[in-house]
C-alpha cells in the first residue's frame, strides 16, 4: 500500500504522535499517583499507557511496512542489516531534525516570551538530541550498517534526479563520495555533515581543512575517493 503524499499518511503520522504522547503522559501520571500513594490508580495509568503503545506500534507498522518482520527465519543477513539500517536512518533523521530545527526554533520562541526556564530546557534537549544523533551514527558504523544507510540515500538522490526532466546531472566533484581510511565512514556531499556545520551539497574539496571524521575523528587528509561497486 503506497501512502506517499496521501492524507492517510499524514493522519497515520498524527495518530502515531498522539498515541505516543498519550503513552508518555500516562506514564507520568502513573509516577505522580504512585508518589501520592494511590497504587491502584497508578496501576491503571500504567496499563493504559501500555495499550497506547500497542496502538502507536500498529500505526507505525502501516507507516513503515518495510520494517515489519513477520518471519525472521526467512530473512537473509543482508535483509536483516537493511532493516536495522533503516531503523538507524530514521532515528538519525529524527534526532537531527530536533537539534537543527525543532529545539532551536522552540528556544527562540521561548526567548521572545521571556521564559528562561523553557529556554534552558529546550537548549538542554537540543544538546542531547545532537548527542543521540552522533550515538546512532557510531552505532551504524560499529554494526557495519553505514553502507546500507548510504545506499538508501544514494537511491533517494538518484530517483530524485531521474524525476526531473531536462535537468543536467551535477558534476562528478559535487556527487563524489569520500571514505575514511581509518574507520570506513563515507562522506556523502549530497547530505553533508550537519553535525559539524557542513551543509548538504558541500563537495568534499570545499570542506574546511580542520574538519574531522564524525565517527573516529580522523583528519580530512585521511579520506580518499570512494567508488561504489557496480553489479556485474
């Protein structure tokens, strides 16, 4: 079922967000009532929170059928890695959005409202989201899933180019990937390195010389051009 660009996709996303928020809210209520000594009420909130989780999972399965595992025994190791890589990709995208866009905007609005406590909270969460994104990137490297994530983005970029009629494909220097000889992290100029202030679309040659590998900290000079294998 293709839900791309449909009202149903938007509604599922909103329903998932609502059920997820209800889960955390009820868990908070459960903790409050537990502290108040109301054991049965606390138990009710916790049980309802678990039900909201199942509702959220059902919505998310419809949103991302590629992540649904019905029979793990039938999956090859490559398929398992691809699914895990997609999970990490979504996690990285979510955390990156939070620290590059969401929390900075929230903090600016709180400053305008002169709500110093909210500013502190949003800035703290922004820093934590940045840390989480980096942790997920390291996990992708440690579990050998960087290639799968890069291939996913490469496919997205190729499909986008092919959908634009009459548009000349960018020069090789703009799309050329580079790989770290120390940890095998791949720099993709299409994505850049937002964590380090390198905007998407930045060719490797234009990165400042003091830039370092976001995975292992290797210097820029330790990167070499990366050529993807072509199927025979």
